[in-house]
């Protein structure tokens, strides 16, 4: 099961939904959904507020189950809770601002770890905490960390549960390049112009 994490406030983009920004004639979310949908049995969007703004995506919405926008871990937890109810053993979580996600993301994350252990994507020498495979059995531990400990850093949870690292090449471009701010959007536009099939 896949979950696109779009439950944040996009402060660095000036608010709004950065995933609804256009890149090459599609919104970033449309590009991500198009890349991830063939890799998973079911795909959901983690988002809060009026779900109607995402209607054209045709994805079921999973809102945070934890109040006050605590960040991407709340979206991961919403995905894990739904996956447990639906009978899935794992969740692939991806950010809503990475329009060049690899088409082999799920296969390589699964191949790079052992059953029951999570895996996180790495490129250009750094980990991408919001692009990861999450075993459903971690949901109780994640809920405790998020609700009882107020632990909101994804990286802290990945280290606590010893997620495996799966490395992608960043040549000729980083497949996990993201659009966090207007500068990142300009870089994504330039990258798309150079690599239209990216």
C-alpha cells in the first residue's frame, strides 16, 4: 500500500499545497501518483482540510489521526492504521514534493531489507526520511512516539527502528530532488527542461 504525504502546511512555499504546483503540464501530485500507482496495490493521499481540492487526483484521502499538524509522521501513522485494517503488511510512504521519484522505488526498498524491517531511500549522500517502507507492526511504537513522547522527527524513528538504507544514484539527476520552496521549484523546472522523461 502506498501513501503520498501531503498533510503539511507548506510554510516554505508560502502556504497552500505545493503538490498542486504545475511541472511540465501536470501537478507535482499527479506526477507522483502516476509514478507510484503502478508499484503498489492501493494508493492513498494523506491530506488535511477540504478534500475537494484533490478531487482530480482520484485518490482516497487519509487525514491525520493526530491533531495540530504534527508533520509527516502523522501521515505515516494514518497510512499504517489503514493498512492494518485493510490487511496490508507494509506501507510505502513518499513526500508530496518529489516529482522525479524512481519507478523502481518499491521493488528496491523491498529488496534492500528483510521482512519486518523498514527501509529508507538514500541518494547524493543523504537519507530521505519521507521516502521509506514502513512495516505495519511499527504502528503502535510510532503512535507512542508521536502521541506520548511528542517525537516528530522522522529520522529519529528511522534510527530507533534500524531502517535499512537503499541507495540510488544521483547521476544524471537526483530522483529524490524535492520542491520545498520557490528556489526548489525553479530547480525542478530546469531539471524537467533538461530531462523531459525524468
